[in-house]
């Protein structure tokens, strides 16, 4: 009678929004999604016309209808909401919840049974389109939730025999739903079918491993272990339970709730509670990302509120439609309410029609009721998950917020962060203007996360668990998910700073379920973002997804507003690494491989930095093909200084692939040998293979020179001499190579290492930190923030062949210094393993020479930077303090960092000594003033240094000075000044990609603010 599936889908959309206007664009999107035809508008008109005929057959043509009415740009289906099964189902769920709150078990079961009886087939069966698919999945999930609620109640009531017959077919249909399976196992056990329960679990375990590649979750496994042990807690809450002498084993779910930190926020709540006891009401609003602990905070803050009436309720994502539902739940307004005034209000509201015009009347009744109740006894209303509240409930909240200052009434609203387009954004802003105090619940600091881990595990966490918890970025829910997935076991140790701990798969699956509130568009964008690097841009996503950047703006705003992504100066990153891992794991492995390969070529074609292309090729087992080889051959020497480990890994991958074009094999062999020498690896295999396969005399000569030099580095003078003599006896050795080999051999024979001499000019000019000069070497480029210059110079040297040999022979200290600068740059940028590779190359190139020209100062400073990042400030202090022995201007630029650590560690003698060294050294005024500012807690001096460095074009120095100013301002109580200076410091660091410095700056300022407030 209703015709095509599209007509029936349109009716379903209107029915599920009964008595509400649904616009034509919404209908088009619901029926066709992104594949809407150009004729969609006309089709909607046709479908509506035919539905009107079907729903109201007695209507005359062109006569208006009361059933399916036009309204502006949309349509409204006017029917009794109780005639729609979905509405009846949700009302029955709500009735069951209220009965359960009143401990009316028979009433709860009766409501749940009626709700389940409405399901006669798959919801919206046979309907297509995104709306039907989404609603179908939602209703399936709700049905399963009702089944599980009913099962738990029946088990508690001792009706396991009756339950088992109903539960068995549903459990068989949903083997991966572990909550349902746990209830099924418990029902089997209580029915005396212990062996069958154990056998069912084994079957589930096999199926889970086959389907998902993982073991069953902690809760289901714990249920299995309880059944095996005949745990008496399996009969908990059941009357007439059989006796057993087996000791109960505590499970993950038995662990007590743990609340840590939040001292300032708790004080705000407790102050407001004391205020209403004195007749002074107020309105609070706590806002934060998913899982940040807002609800737990409010519960902890209200623990002592015994002299007040406390009423709480949470909005339901699937229950937004009934007007005033949140407020009715909060105040327990219903026909069965024990308090007469609540029953009267409920009766009055029930008599009102569904017309929107009557909602203000109902709102006024509730506001008057709350006013009267609060005047009799101080009252606290708590509304959680306000992002899902219905508009009428929000209007009640707004009106009460306007009155509460004159009443003994405390309003506490709780919501997730929402996008600027969400209706709650404007309501929250209006409440703030009216005097509501908005509190943003921020991530837990590291020390509170550590306390949370201790509380959850009842033991001090090890380094691996702390590293794993850091991926949650201070989010308590994410930390709990990780701990629950570990189920009491310590994660395996990971490979030092920068290595990513393996996050348990069960935790990733839990987080993916938690992210279900995201729109489909947001989920898609985040999945693509998870395939990119830690940092990505709007343009990166547009390139990756093949869509105009403008189309992504509203989605990026959404994910930023809800707190999953942070953005600064055009770059974005996941706020929580664990969320990135969860989204990454959602994409099947085979698809990930193809996408990484696609992204590598796309990014390379767009001119992206080479290290980002390399990251894509190494993120998955991408096959080596022609494009892969051509790109690596072209970019290997550009990549090596920026990502030495990645360059070696890619070379190893292509060399062992067996698919390298013949024309590139020799080129890759030469590159491998050069980089192997640079990174101090055994060269025999690489050199021998290249030399045996080439007919190029230059290549043979270079391989011999590399081998001789590497033997000399290892102290094997005899073998180095033998290799050089063979090269000199070979008549095919080119003259240029013969010259450098003769020079190396002559020095080897007299035991003279090829170090820099005064004649070679290797020492070069010494450039103070604050001098704005360019083109004067790697050191100057480092201090002034021109970090690409030394990396480009290192590229030129590594790709130079005989030129590299000459420079290594004549000026080895310059190459050591370049590697030291590259190590420091990598450390600042958070590339810890690359920094360590550069540090190894310093030792590979030559023994130490004159301090300041041989890279030793950069080696010490880099190790100090890495130690501080690992929370080992004492080690960092010791490394920098060793430079004081030099007493030369070359160490002065490092002294502010030493003074900072010395002040923090109460090593004031070292701080004064470093400051005096800079103050006595001509040309080091900026370093001296920075040291003095830190020593005297003087933010003004730090700002003066920053201004001077800014005028000199010293970007890095300016950012460091602004960081000092921010910390010192916070220390002196100037939070506004601290915020301004911190913003400037972070901007400078972000321009340079100095993520380690940015983290340190934020941590130092936050520490000072927390210290000031106790």
C-alpha cells in the first residue's frame, strides 16, 4: 500500500520525528545520503503526495490534511506518539527505569517484557538509506540492552531456570557480545549446568580468536574462572544459594572506585554547598571531554551535602524527544511520586497536549515547584550529560539559573565539550552572562595519574605502565580502560624514550565503542588523520582524502570542539595518543598497507617533507615497487640527516626486497655504505657486495676508502693499511681517490689521526648565542633557529663521494659538529631515536678534538635534553654542569638551561657560578641576563632578553626567553602575563617543530600555578 522502499523510509523518518517538522534536506539526506539524485526534491514531493493519499484516503485532492502537513520547508506527521512502536518502546524503557529506582522488581520486569514484545522482526526491515541503517543499528542495540537488563534482574530474583530458555537463542545469535555471554554463562551455572557453561566459554574463546585474533575480554574470562573455581560470589544477591567452601577471587569489577586530584574544582563545589546552607544559591557548569571525570567530580564534591535535598538525573542520547524528560527524572515528577505536589505537576503536564505552544506552561509549573521546594529545604539539582538534554529541560534550567541567586538552590550542570554549532553552545554562553560559573575540567597531571594507577592496581606502577598511561593524556576513563584491559598484569617494558608502548587491544576496542557519539563524517576524518603523522594539517587531510579542504572545516571544528584534536598555528594532533591508536586499529591491516602506500606517493607529489613520506612507507609492510625505489634513490641523502634510522630502515628494506631495478642497485649500495660508516656500523658486508658487483672504478675506490676509514675508527690499523695499499696498487684507482688514500695511509703509518689543525681552519669563528648572523656555520644556524641549514649541509656532505672523503680527512671535527647539531635538532623535535643515532655518529666520525668545534657541547646538551624529557633532571643537570670546567664563551649559550635546572634542584652555587661566567664574558649579554632573570625570579628581565633577541632575528632564543618569562610570571602570581608569554613561547617552538621544548614550557607553567594554589 505504501509503495517503494524510499516512500516507506520517508514515512519512517517522519514517524520517528512525530509531531515535529522535518525539513526536505533532512529527508533527502536520510533517504539517499551522499548519493542523492538531482531529482531528489521532486521525488520527496511525489512521495509525500502518495503518502497523504495512503494515510488519509478520504481527503479530497488539493485539500489540506491534518495527518501529514506541510510546514515551511518541511513536513510534519501528526499522530498520537503512543501509536508508534519506537516511542512506546522507549517509554516502556523509561517506565522500567523508574520502577527499578523504586525497587519495584515485578513492575520493572513487566515493563521490559512489554518493551521486548514490540519487536516482531528486524527494526525497519527492508528499508534502505543511511537513516534506516543508523536507526536499525540503534534499535538492535537498545533491544540487546533491554534483554541484558531483564536477564540481570531475573538472575537477582533467582529465576535462572525461566531465563535460560529465553537467553540461549539470543546468546547464540550474538557470540561477540561479552556482557550477554557472561549472563548466559551465569544462568547455565545456576541451573546446574557447570560443564556446559565451561564448554560454551571454550567455544566462545575459539571463535573470538578466529574472528578477532584476540582472547576474550577480562570480564568474561573472569566469569569463566569463577565458574571453574565454584566461586561463591556467583550466588551473590540470590536467596537460598547453595553453600560452598571455595574462597572467592576478587575480579576487576570488584575494585573500589578511585578518585584523585581535582582539589580546586572540589573547593568550588563545596563552597557553593556551604552557600546554599546560608540561603545563597548559585549555578555551576562543569564541562570537559569524554571520560575526563566530570560526574565523578560532582559526586565527590557533594559527599558532605547532608543538609540539602540532592536531586540528580542524566540525559539519554536515545531519549531526547520527550519534552522535559531530564527535569522530570531529576525531580522525580510522575503519577506515582510519593510527594503530592510532584503528582499534581505530573497530572497537569499530562493533561497538556503535545502542541509546542503548551510547553511554556509546563515549564512554568516546574520552575514554580522547584522554587517552593528549595524555600522549604536547601536544594541541589544535578543534571548530567546536558549535551543530550531536550530543549524544554534546558529552558527550565535557564529560568532556574536566573532565580537561583535569590534562593537556597544550587544548580550543577555537567556536559561534554560540544561544537560551536551545537545548540548547547549558545545556552551555555547565555548562562555564563547570567552569572553561572563555568569550570573546564582539565586532564589530570602526571602525579594524579600515578595516584590513580596506584589506586586501581593497589601497587606502585612500573615504568612501562606509566608510559602506557601517558598515552591517555590525563583522561581518567582512558587510563581505567588501559588498566582494565591489562587485568592486573604489568605491560612489557618498551624500548626507552620515544618507543610506543603496546596498548592492549581490549582497551582500543573499548575506546572505539566510547567514540560512537561522533558523526560519520568526523569518524572518517579521524581515521584518515590516524594514518598520518603525529602532527597533520588541514591540507594534509584534504590531500589524503582527495577532497577540497573547505569541505573538511566544519568536521575539523567538531573534533576540535569535543576535545579529541588540538590545533595550533595551522597544525593539528590527537590530544590522546591512545585515541589515535584506537582509530588506527579500526582499519583492517590489508587496507592500512594500501592506504599507507597511497599516502606516501600523494604526500611526495604534494611536496611534503621527506621524513613524512618515509614514515608512511615504514608504518606498514608496504611492498617495494618502482615508485618506492625511485623516490628513495632521489631523496635518501635529504632524508638521512632528518631521520637517520628511517633512511637505514628503508635502505635495508629495498636491498632485501629482491625487486630493486638493476639501475638502482649500485646506487643503493653506495648510499648504504656511506650511511653505515656515518652511523658506525660494520662496513665489510656492504662494501664487499658493492665492490664485487660494480665495474665503476670510482665506486670501487670509494668502497675501499670507506672500509679503510671504518677499520681505522675501530682501531684496526693493520687492516686499514692493507686495504689502502691494495687501492694504491690498483692501476684503475682514479687520481682523485688515489690522493685521499695516500694521505690517509701516510697518516696511518705515523700513527697520526687526521684531526683539524690551525692550517685547516677547522675551528672557524665562534659565534655567541645572541649575535644575529647567518651563513657562519651550523652552530650559528642552530642558535638563531635556522635549523634547516645545518641539515642541508649534512645532506651535501653525505652525498659527496670523494668530496666527503676529503672533508672527513681534512676537517673531521666539522662533520662531528654537524652531527651534534643534527642530534640536538632531532631531540628538540621529539625524534628521540634519531637524536640517539646522530649521537652515535659523533663517535663514529673521529675522536674528540677541541671543545666547541668537535660537537662535544652539542652531545652533552642533547643527552641532557633527552634526560630531562625522561624526567631525570639530576642527570640533565650533571651533563650541563660539566661544561663549567671549560670556562669559555663557547659554553655560555648553554648556561641558562643549567641555571634553570640548578634553581629547580636547589643547586644555587652552580646557578650563581654559571651566571657569573656569562656576566664576565664579553658578547654574552643575552645569556647573562637570562641567567640572572632565572636566579632572581625576575620575569621583566626575561622579557627584556626576549625583545632583544626578537630584534636580532633569533627565533629560538626568543622562544626560550619567553618560556622563562612565562614561568617566572606564574611564580610571581601574574597568570595573565604567564599566559601571554607562554603563548608567544609556544608559537616560537611550534614554528621550529620543537615539541620537547613546548611540552616542557607548558609543564613548567602548570607546575608553578599548581604550586601557588597548593
